[in-house]
C-alpha cells in the first residue's frame, strides 16, 4: 500500500482539470478521425482522402502517435482494435502485451514479501510488445493500402521533427523522474535535462530508423530482425526478461467482440482480456430499469446509482476478470439478467454500501494509466476504435539504446501481489496473477453503439480503470440524458472502483452535489481530470467528432 498511494496521487495530479467548455464538434459528411494529437489526426485523414479505409487510417494514426505522443502512442506497447465493417461484420484484434516466458507469479516481491517497484520502472516491468504485429495483422486482413504508405507519415514526423506543443513540453518535464533514469530517454525526451520549450522541434532519428526498417521488412523486423536483436540484447544486459524467443512467439489474437443490449441500443465492445466491455455492460445492466436518469445528469441521485453499480462491478472484476486464454472468465454469468437484478436490488437508493461490506458477487455458473484512444469512420461506413498503451505515462521509462522508442510497464497490470493494489490502486485477485505468456487484464474499452442496427457512436478513452467510467458516462450522457456529443464528452466525470472506497469526482462536479453524495455516505475526493474521450457520433448522413476538451485532442473530417 505504501508503494502505491503516492503513485496513485501522482497519476491523479498529472491529469490537470481543464474547464470543460463544450466547444463545437468537428462536423463532416464523409469521414472523421479523432485522436489525441493534431499531426496524427491529419495523417489518418490523408490516408482516408487518398483512398484508404478506416483500418488503413487507424494504422497510420497509431504509428504517427508513436512519434508525436510518446507518453502513450507506441510501438513498444500493445492494445486493442475494434473494427466494424460497413456490412455489419465486427471483429476485435487483441495485440495486448504478454508476460515473457520466464515471468513468474512472485517476480515482483522482495525477500520480505513486499512489492518492489520493478513492475513499474525499468527493464523488468516490460511485457512483450504487441503493437507492430497488431497493426500488421489489421493492415493485412482488413486494410487495402500498401504497408509502407501507412508508415510514411510517422517516419517523416520522426525524421524531420514536429513542433512540441505546450502540453507535450509540460508532460515531458513532469516525466523527468522516470525518464532521467535511462540515458537514451534522458537524451531524446529531456534534451539531457535542458527540456523542450513549446514550439521547439522534437526530432527522433533513431525512431525514424526503426520505423523505416519496419516499413521495409514488415513486423518481422520488430520480432525477428535487427530491432528484435537489439531489444533482446538490451534486456539481457539490464536484467530484463524478454528474449528473442519471446519476441518471435508473439501472436495477435482475433476475438469476437463482446455484445449486449441496453434500452434498445446494441453495444459492441471489448471482450477479455479487457475488463472494460464486461464493466460497461454489467454497470448498464444494473442501472437498466432503475429509472436513475430521471433525476438528471450530474445530480447526486444519478451519480449515486451509477457509483453503486460501479462499486459492484469492480468487486466482481477483482475476482473474475483475466486473460481468457488462461482462466475461465464467467462473462455470461456476470451479465446474466437475474444476477444483475440481484445486484440492483442490493443498492440502497439513499445510502452508499461500504465497500468493506461488499464482496465479489457469486454469479451463476453458466457457460457460455497512460493510454490513448482514437476513433475513425470512413466514407464507406467502416469504423475503427483503437485503444493502445504503454501503461503508465512513458511506460517503464526505458528507451532501448539506438532504437528510439519507449517500452511499456504493462507487467504492472497483473496482480503482482494478489490482494494488494497496483499502480492504479486496483485490487486484483489470483485470476490475474502473473503466468508465463499470459496477457495482463486491461481496462481498455474501445466501444461502438448501434441504433436501429446502424452505427451510432464510436468511442474510447485512456485512464486505467477510469477508462471504464469515462466511456460509460459518455454513453449515459448521450443515451440516457440526451446530451449533444460535445456536452456528453465535456461533462464532469466521476469514478468508483470498489477499493479504495472513495468516490473520485472532477472539479466540475458542484460542491452541492458533492455534499449530497457525502450525506449519502460516500467518501468524496476531488481529483484532476479523468479520461480523454475521442468520440464520433453518426446521425443520418452527418458525422460529428468530439475530442476531449481535457486534452489537446483533435477531430477533423471531410
Ligand atoms: N494499462 C492500462 C490498461 O490496460 O487498462
């Protein structure tokens, strides 16, 4: 616990609240890209304009973000891509990192049995990256443009540089304690401690070289070529676990998206090893038919109901959610209507249920950080939602010498010590304990909502466990409270994750509402901003794109 709390506080402090002024959304008639950063959005838009589809654009945006948004954009991490083709077919590409073959359950415990910091910082924190193989799989199976064309904008941004924004300059400066520990990170991202000023160009020649080799030789280069050899060599030199064999063995898994219905809308969302899709459907399933929305958005009563549903879901998450290739995850049971009705009945409309009194539920046995998100819809109606990550901002802090990219610290998403909180304060159980080649449980939740069988909403967010709350609350704001997309994204957010038993609220939640929630028994704590939603709403022939006013996101279409 002592290890975790300051980190949690730091994470919350990093997300500085911005006045949630709902600006105008971008509007377009054909296609839309919403991502965290303007150059990446422009790269995606250029691919769409030149005949690429939404999957091509998603790959180009992902590689561009690896250059322009180093806190989370990556080739050294992993993520999820949710695809819905214009003909209604859907798929989910899981390119989440995996534990190396020599990883073990207690590898982050010191001799005293206490957690060390090795799951968050340095070479031992790194899971086998999946992004490059994920993007190649997407491009080969669902794209149409040549691979090299999709990497070209990223290579140019890395080779020629781009002007550092105010946000990026601040973010890099704030990451100093992590990045200065590793010589290449210090040189590339901190200018040897001199720091980048807003407007100064960030040029990344080593990254341009790595991307250039991937452009010429494909993902093989990253997993078996020079990049792989240098990565494995650096791991061996610095006590990391990833070997050439781990890299060579990395596989993308194509999964069925998780689907569900809520008040006549169809949701298509992320299956395990994401915990997010189950979370959205379980929470909405508890809320359905409570009439919670009658009291209005932002009211103490509607927040109370939502928080009580969140609390129950996160308790279940701690027990049941994990990599489905290693653990039987009872998805159908957790979303079973009588089970959800039981959870609903256990909510007192006037009083918070103390988390200490709440254990994970007993669903019936039926079979059946920093991160970034971008959303894309093309002119044919194909849609892609990608959330990918290196876990905490700037991941493990390690830039592999000579390769120019940061490595993840995704190993911390495992239950490094089941029952003890991780970087996000999340308490997780045995199901998510470390095992060789297992994927750590994630909260990333790329999601789509269909209305009358037609694509209506495409969205997702970064934010560790707050991803689930951020995505959920934007869905509620649009579906239950009838807000415009820009208001839905800008509205103040709140979050509860069972443990710690704290209701986190953004500063935009009014003092009166906070006092009413406290009177119901919630321990209310104000934090900086949470989540950075990138959303597209499709209404008839028009597209609206909303980047989150909490960040420097950028929506553009044509
Ligand atoms: N690394 C954050 C997540 O996957 O939930």
